[in-house]
C-alpha cells in the first residue's frame, strides 16, 4: 500500500452562499476566531503527515497564496518593534510544500479535483474541503489515515446529520459496520428530501485512489449541472475497497452562515484568552 503523501484543496468555488463577503475575498479566507478556514485545513493535513499540498484555485483567490507566503514587511516591522512572531508561525509553506493549479471555470468539485491529475500521478491522495471545519483530537484526517493504513482503498469521512439536512450533501448507503468503520455500498449526491439511504453524509474529507481521476475524465455533469465528485466515487465502489470513517469530533459547515457563526462561538469558547469575555456576553444576552 502506498503511503498517503499528497492532498488536494479545491478552493476554486464562487462561495455564492456567503455574498457579499465573498465578492472580492475567497470563502476559504473567512476567519474563525483568528485563523482563516484554509489554515485550519492545512494544519489538519500537516498533523496527518501530508507532505505536498495541491491547491486548485480560481480567479480572485490570490489572498490564499499570500496568506501562506513570507510577509517580509510584516516580519521585519514586527521584529524591529520587538513584537514576537508567534501569531504568524506556521503560516508559511516550506519550499516545495505547495503547488497551485488553476481551475479556469468553476464547474464542480469533481472537475476541480481532476485539474490536479498530473500532480497526483499514480498515488493515493487526500481531499480537504476547507469550508468544512473538523475539530477533533486527533484531527479528522489523522483518524482517517490510521483507518486507511488498515483497509487501504478509498475512505470518506462519515458524519451523522438530522434527516431534514441530508438533501444538502453526498450521502452513504451503509453496509457492514466494524466500530467506526462502515462499508460503503453506494453513494448519492443531494438526495431528494425523504429519499436518503441513511443520514451519514460526507463532510468534505476523503482519501481516494488515483483511478478516480480516470473516472472523472469522462464524467458527465450531475446534480446542479456540475461535475460531481460523488458520482465518480460511486463508480469506484465494487472495484476497490470503499469505506466510511465515522469521525469522532465536531463538524461545522462554514460555507453556511449559521454554521460559520456557530463555529466562531464554539471555538471562541474553547480559547482560554477570550472565552471568559464571550461567555459573559452570552450569559447577559441569552439570560
Ligand atoms: P461548494 O459546494 O461549497 O461551492 O464547494 P462554492 O462555490 O464554494 O460555494 P457556494 O455553494 O456557491 O456558496 C465545495 C468546495 O469545492 C470547491 C469550493 O471552493 C469548496 O471548497 N469547488 C467547488 C471548486 O474548487 N470548484 C468548483 O467548481 C466548485
């Protein structure tokens, strides 16, 4: 089994649910407490010992590249003023750690992943959707890598949502279950309300085999007239091992306004430096 070394971060989407905030700023740069979403995803990948980050970007996304670059002016000025650089530690990519690929038109997540096919080559790879903030110890991808080292093949993250929400996501038809590991028998993207095969959805973390790129190559457009990753993955079932890993942790859908606000409150309450002030304000407000 080949070691998981590469990860794709598709960041080429338009983020229309978050307009006007995302008119001139990438959705992935929205901030939860004091870090942009994309930084949480990269930190999760580093914790899982991923060595090469592949960003599939689009127009108007250069703030993401700048965030992970060296900021000479900031670093020099802060050093001269005796300020420590802790706050920007870890925001720089090491030389060769990142590759940027351009998705020229945002025609779906499946298409964004396919844009990275030459860099993936014949290796397994992870995918992170940065607007899904996964909080766990260990992190979500690290948990998945530990499962992958036992099963090989393809592993998607699985997360239970109420029945009323399944129509928004890719949903799993579960087979046999061994602890947190669930056999995947089928996948369906955005099932019509009341028709979902389970309430186990896929919250934006995947470990896939490179063969999925060949499936994506001839993939027709699916739900929303977009090239869907779920449809390509569904075709891999039966040809390779395919499992879901029930994530042990918290998940926040930060591509959605309510999910984003909830993430900010939850993570603020986790932080010793600001939790007392936030909690006191909440107590006064909520009574
Ligand atoms: P979303 O479904 O959240 O779409 O994409 P979106 O365009 O970002 O946001 P809305 O729905 O218009 O508000 C899930 C992930 O896939 C990426 C997005 O950047 C996000 O990380 N994506 C989506 C692409 O990279 N390219 C695409 O063509 C579509």
